C-alpha cells in the first residue's frame, strides 16, 4: 500500500483474513484498505458488518464516517462520528457541543479540526511528563490542523528520529493539508518511495 501496490495489499489482507476469519483487526484492515482504494460501497458494507457484530468498538463508526465524507454525504458522516464518540464515552465538551449542532461539510471539517487538536493536546501532555512521543505524531497532528511550518519542523525531526511511519507519507490522509507543498514532495523522495 505504501509503495502504490494497493491491490497486492488488499490481497495480503484478505489472505490473512482467510487464515483468521474472526479477527476484528483484520476485518477493520480490509475495510480501511477498501476505503483507501476508493471502493466506498464495499468499505461501507464492511464497516456496517463490523458495527453489527461489534457495536462496542468505535473504529468502524469512524471508518464509516470517512467513507460517507468521501462520498460527500456529510450528514451521515456526522451521524457516524456521533455514534463513534458515544461508544468511546468521549467527554470533551467542546467536541460534544460541536457534534450536537454540526451540519454539512463545513461543520464536518470543524469536527475534524477539533479531533486533531485533541490529538495534539494529548501528545503535548504526554511529552510534558517526559514520555517519548514521536515527532512524526506531532507532524501528523499539526498537518491535520493546517499548521504547515510546524508540521514541516516536526517532519524534519521525524527523519532525524528515523520514524518507521515515514513510509506512509504518500498514502496517509493526515498529510493532505500540506501535500501540495514542494517540501512534502522532497520528503517523500527522501524516504525513497516511488
């Protein structure tokens, strides 16, 4: 997947699922890959099946929200986010208030920004207690917030840190807000991705 061989990645996931058909993790990976390669209805069906079988696992709700967002069905995407956060027991009042009134694409984007800010806050709090946090995690969160200069600063740190997740630069959607910057293209080349 990271090097552009999505069909092979999907085949490997399906082979693993065949060997372990009840594994929730591999069912989620298959649904995620279907979403990544643009097979939205197949991904939606896979997430729906997971939600039916495992309604207390929020990941499928969030995956289905991404599918509906990709399809420009933002009301349905927001409904999935609400359900996912309810399953998680989310307690961030700002996010919950935003979700309760969110309508349409603009509000969906605001929810995504709040999600990224919560992630960044969590990373910052962890680092403040002298726990290791990868610069790549900070780079992803700041990229999602559209804070280009910070994202590239952290991305430089991720290279110095030899972060394994750099191999996903070309395919991870967290980079979409900065993907058009020439520095991002240079980072992809530095990783050595085709």
